C-alpha cells in the first residue's frame, strides 16, 4: 500500500481561507499559487508531524502531545513559531472549555418536565401489577451538592 504525498494534502478550501485572511482585501490569488501554498503547507505539516512522532517514539509513547510539536519545531530551528502556536493552543483550549461549560449550564438551566409524566406512568404500572403490599416503594436517591472538607492529621488525633 504505497502512499504518495498527494494523498496527505490539506484541503484546498482550508488553505484558501487562511490565505484570504492573511492578505489585504482586493488581492487576487491564482489557482497555481493556491496549489503551491497547499503543497508547501502539506509538506510542512508532514515534516513537523514526522519529527514530533520521532520524539514521541523516543519517549516510548504512541500519542503525540503538544509538547512534541513544540519540541519538533525547536529541533527544526523553527522556534520563532512556538510562541504564536502556544497562544493559539491556549485560545483553542479555552474555547473548548467555554463550550463545555455552556453545554453544562444549558442542561442545568433547562430542567426536563418529563418526571411528572413518568410518575403518571408509574401509577398506571402499579394498577396493572399484582398487589405488592409488603414491598417498599423504590425511590431514586437524590444527590445534593456537598462540600468536601479535608481533615488534617492533627485534628483526627484530638
């Protein structure tokens, strides 16, 4: 299964979007220039990934970490790219965290009104089932928020 570099090219639309954001408005980019930028970006990503993968393997890991990419850029004498890349990574992680928090708060602020319907269904089931007077009703435990209090070893002795 021989793979060519062309099989690993980045999507041309992604490259075009980056180019449009980087150049002044009104500047035209030819298709040949877009293709050349696409090829250069794809080769750069493959080269940086290969270098990072070598560092990861040297550390007996099968997963690439951001640290591996930063170290690879340093090894490739492209250390001037590390600060902006590090800032972009921090912004990305922050946006992911904000999305997670928004999703959690959205769930918390929109309580589902289905429990009332479930209670009605349970009442219907009780009517259909034989009389279980000796059985205790099943109630789901409610989890209340609580505070964790750490006890020092000095407090335990006294």
